[in-house]
C-alpha cells in the first residue's frame, strides 16, 4: 500500500524520485511551478518535454530532469491552450501521472496543486480530487510507495490536510 504525505515547501526540493510539473498540453513551461522547475533544472527540461508533445489534456509524459536531482519530471497536462481547467481534468491528470510513475517503476513522486494558478481552480476543489485519485489507486501500484503533495503556502497545505482527513474518513477500512 502506498503512503500519502502532505508537505509545505518547495517542490523542487522534494525528497522523491520524480516531481510533477503542472503543465499545459503543449508542455511550454512558463510561470508558477513550471517556471520554478525550469529555472532550477534548466531549459533542457522544457525542450525534452516539448519534443514529446503536444499531448492530450489530462495526459502525462515524462522528461529528463536537467540539473534537478530526479530520475525524471512528469508533465501533467491539467489544461489546454485556453489555460482553463476543472475538477474532472485535474482528477484525470493526477490518475495519468500516477499510472505513468508506476509504469516507469518510480518508488516516490511529488505533486504540486494542479490547476490552482493560471487554471483558476479553487485549492479546496483541487485537493479533493487529487487526493481522491491517490486514494482510488493506492492499492493498485506495483512500484509506487510514496505520493507526496507539496504545497508552497500555508493555505494550500491546510486545504490538502483538510481534504486528506475527509478522504481518509470516507475511505476507511
């Protein structure tokens, strides 16, 4: 069974094998989480991702990690060129990212809050669907052992803690 962790901090410093970039389906890395990953890891991350795209909105691909200490970066396309998302897309993107991580035999992965920046999704709705995806799949992984949700600010962290408690109660066995 997979361990789900919620951490307040910088995703580019997460102690995992791979981190997730909250991406658009053309995989351009602009601001927010993508900008932080590109700044610390190098433009080669974006170049590798773009070479594999565009991808379906809701899909996920992996790229090199550049100067970052990860096995790869998983680019989760939570929105298209209209820069809008919703709970269904964030759920689908989270599921596809988790399935990709397990397929490429990662043991640990860290997610940011997908779609809450330019995508405009409320943090509580994001937390609810991302954690639901993790709980829905947690007993199905062959290699994945740890899923982290890394939130940059306290309000995001608090929203994920609250949603985690609700999911744990809902999914108790």
